[in-house]
C-alpha cells in the first residue's frame, strides 16, 4: 500500500486476535519500514462491533466495520487512505458496505487483504485489491509433517 502512495493505514486483524499476537508486530514493523505513522485509532482489535454486540458472520463484521470507519472518515474524525484486512471474508463484507457508500477500492481507498489461495470469496476483485494469498493446505501439511 505504501507503494500505492498510502500514508495513513487502518488495520483490521481477524476478530479473535489480541494486541499481543505476532501479526501486530509484523504490521507495526512493516509500516515503520515505510515511515508510516502508527495510529492506534485506525486499528480495530476484537470481535465486538463498534456499536456493541457480536456480528453473526465475518462478512457481517466487515460490513459493520466499514460502515463505522467510513462514516467516521467522512466526518473527518479519522483519516486514512489505505486499509489492511487480515481476513478475506471480512474484506468481502467491507466491500459490500463500500459499494453501498459509493466508495471504490483502488480509487477512493487502497485495500490489502489476506486471502486463502483458491478461495472464491474475492473472485474477480484482484485488480481492486492487493491480495496476499496463502495456501492453507501447505500450512496444515507443514504443521503435521
């Protein structure tokens, strides 16, 4: 995202992750390497929705987060030009909300997402997103090899 000109990144890890999980260190090191400031208000930690309660699905979670963050962005309470999402299903929900708000990924916001290799969830959205594919079969194989 830094190569696409982003200077303010929001980060949505998977809902069950905590601030002590390694993905947070990876994120903070990656943005520091590109001289991007870490802004805690742009990082959403937890499975609870900003409005309270728990989303019934990952897509619902992404949808609600996008509605909350982009409403805040519109009102200039927070400002970001890039979004890193650690779950392709959360990304799918966020994209549905962005579509409703006429926000175009790749034009209005840059999005990077983790995605399971071969998963159809983000089918035909490769040009709009930076997709970081990982092969779950390979991971499981390595775990038990």
